[in-house]
């Protein structure tokens, strides 16, 4: 047996093994960096989900090309600054995940602990993030009916239910303020939590499944791959596979959530019914290509950053047991 194989190592760095003064700032920086790089995929995914059939875009590449042509690079980052506030919810998400895992009985299987903690983390995260999600999604689709030369099209597809337009000379802050005022005028404070139940139905199972499958895939990859193979690389691969699996399973729920928040439908049942009438079986694959690419990129990047930060933040007594 080689020295690498003989040396025991920590597969999962636990909450009490880390220096929190290092972990929290680095975690926020990593989250912001990933969101900044991959945000255009979120815009494309949202527009594909909200459109009726293929009236505007014929897929992810077509959407990217048209958004860039009509709105420029800024169109791919529409709503970014409001969405970036979500890094605060990311701190609560990670703290809840690690905290719940730490509180669960020691003997419980790691995959079960990850499943329960992932669901609890999403419940906390979505409670904080939904109002920002509602605002950013309205901004994402706001430019969809505005042409490059200022010609405004009639909103025949319900993609701009607030009736706002992108007038020249108005800043993003002014447009965001208009959206906030219009939502509050129409629905009060409840309008900022439109689609909250749908978000929980979409993201709590998604988060629970992702963390559970991440642990399962990690364990299986460790068995399959040679002992000298990078553990960090195995974790990044496991996160990507977990992201792919959960995305395919939960895609219809994510579409319902997006439509409830943007198109102001009455209930999840109404959203499902309208989606079935418009799309039929295609509802299961609507926006799926963009969401799979987004999920793969996010999962790989987040796990790579998250597990790297955990290694950097680990206290001295455990450093010799960490394998990169």
C-alpha cells in the first residue's frame, strides 16, 4: 500500500473544524464571483421559462444571440445588482446547512444528514431571497419587448404584466424603484412574496436532493477512482452530477415558480394548468437546456469554491488530515 493510500483523510470538513472569521468573508466573495460570471445563464433561463412556447426564442443559444443583439451586454445582466444582494441569503443558507448537519446525531448516515440539512438551508434561504427574486425577474424580462432603436412592442405574451417600459435616460435604480412601487401599489407587501410557496416547493426538494446526491456521488466516485486522484476534483464532479440529476427532476416546478412571480398568476394549480394547455409534455423540457448548463456551471463552481474555502478555513489541528 502506498503512503497516499495509507494516510487517512477527512472526507467532509465539519462546522466545528473551521475558523469562521476566514470562512464567512471568503464564502461571500466566492458566491459573488460565481454569480457575476454565470448570471447571464439565469437571465436566459428565466426568459425561456416565461415565454409561451417559442414565440421569442428557439433555445438557449438563440436567446443569448437575440438578447445581445437587441439589448447588448447589459441585457444579459439585467437585474444583476438586485440579485447580487442574495449573497447575504447565501451566508444564512450555508450557516443553516452546516449548523443542521452539526446538530444531527453523529451516527446518522452522511447522505441523510446532507438531505435534511439541504432542505432546511433552502427553507431559510428562500424566505430571505424571494422578494429580491421577484424584483430581479421582473427586470430580467422587462427588456424583452423593447427593440434596439426604442420601438416598443405590445406585450401580447404577458411577459411584462406591470406595464413598465425602458425609457431612455432612466437609470437602473429608477426602473427598480418603479417596479417596487408598482408591485406594492397592486399587491401590498404580499406582492414581494408572490410565488413563495412555489419557490419552497421547487427549491427545498432541489436543495435537499442536490446535497444528498452530492454525498452519494462523492462516495461512489471515491470507490471508482484511484486513491491518488484529487479529492477536490471528485467533489466538484459529484456536485455537477448532483446538479444535473436534481435539475431534470424539478424543472417543471421551477417553471411554475418563475411564471407565478413574473406573470402574476393566482396559484400553482393555475400555473400548472396554463403551462399544460400551452406546452403539453414540452413543459417538462421547457428551458431545460439552459437550466442544465446553468446548473452544471453553478454546481461545479460553487462546490469548487465552497470546498476550497473550507480547506483554507480549517483549523491547524486538522490541516494534516485534509486531502486536496
